[in-house]
């Protein structure tokens, strides 16, 4: 079963390449900092400190936007889905109103949405670096493409000054 983090982007992300994402989640994009302190992020998520170095050693983004961070090549990756076709974007935005409870502050993002990014994780990633890395993927993309983030627990967030902040009404 999958668990999702979704980013509704006001800017087109069709130029995004796997190498851009990999660079971004390693703190390499000064305009959209993410992945600069995985030790603290792991601690915040209750992930053991010992899991950080091996995950970073194996962290890569494949050509089909699979984010891999485990030594085992058969381990489930984080899958990044990019939806930019206008019809699909409208469908995803419509679903956000039907299935979720977007706060009023999400309206400017949803109304001007040009791309939707679905970040797919497995429930088995709870308590692992998968959760930490997936949130950094979302942080990077939300900054880079002016987006709002929501997860399957209906937590809506924006990035302000590089920090994830709960989106209020």
C-alpha cells in the first residue's frame, strides 16, 4: 500500500531533470535549499542517526524519477510522479477538494496549479530515511516551483524561508 505526499505547483516543472532533483535534495540549489541537514531531519522524524550515512551514500535519482537510498537494489524506491497535462492537473486539483480538506490558504496554489507532483512511498518506509528523503523532495519542489504540500494525513504545508510551515486557513 502506498502513502503519498503531493505538491501542487503554481509554476511549470516540465524542465525538471532527475539530475536537478538529485542535486536539489543534496543542498545543491541555493535558490531552493533542501537536504542540507539530514541528521537533524532524521532526528525530527524519529529515525535512528545510524541510518543517515548509509542512506546518503546510496542516495540517487534514476532516469525515471525513482529516488533510491538503500544498498539493496530490490528495495522499494520513492517514486516521483510528474503530472503536467492540463486535464490531469485539473483532475488532481478537483480531487484535492473532493477528498481532502484544503485550508483557505491553499486556494491560490490550487487555482493557479500548473503541475502536480505525487511522491509515492510505501508504508514500510515509516521510521526510515525514506520518509525523511521524501519530505525533502517535497520541500525542494515546493520551493523551486512555488508549491503547496499535502500528505495523506491531510497536513498542508508551505515553505517559508526554507522551513516547512503549516498552512493556516
